[in-house]
C-alpha cells in the first residue's frame, strides 16, 4: 500500500514550505518491517519560464519508522519540476462567475 500525505504552508503565492512524503505498508513483510513512515521538509518556488508558470522544488525526508532489512530506506531526496498548465475548461468558470 502506498499513501501520500500533503502538509504545506504558503506564506506568499510564490513560495511553499512543507512535505508530501510517501508512506509504504507491505502487508506480507515480517512483523516490524511492514511500515515505512517518512517525515521531512521541502521548499517549492513558483516562477515563469516564458509565459508558462513552473513549480520547482526540493524535499528531503527521513523515515522515522522503516524496515530494518532494506538498505537505503531511511533517507529520501526529491527534486520536482512541474509545469502548471491551464485547465481546458477554465473559461467556463469565468463565464459562470459572470452569470452570478
């Protein structure tokens, strides 16, 4: 099982601080080695490349609970590059607001 939780704080529209680690549960593993529960901290910045808004970020996570039989299961470093595309139905929201 793979669960991802999100916890973020955005002091400005351009910056976000928080975490979104993946929690893993292997129901078939021996007792004590079933759960990986990471916690961490990351920073994300919204910027524009040309006219395209892009979110870039980095996050580091430490698995407070982790399997003892998997090497490398304690630390995770993640880089993200996410282009933000407008929703193709975005014009409908503007039209609905205009009707109100």
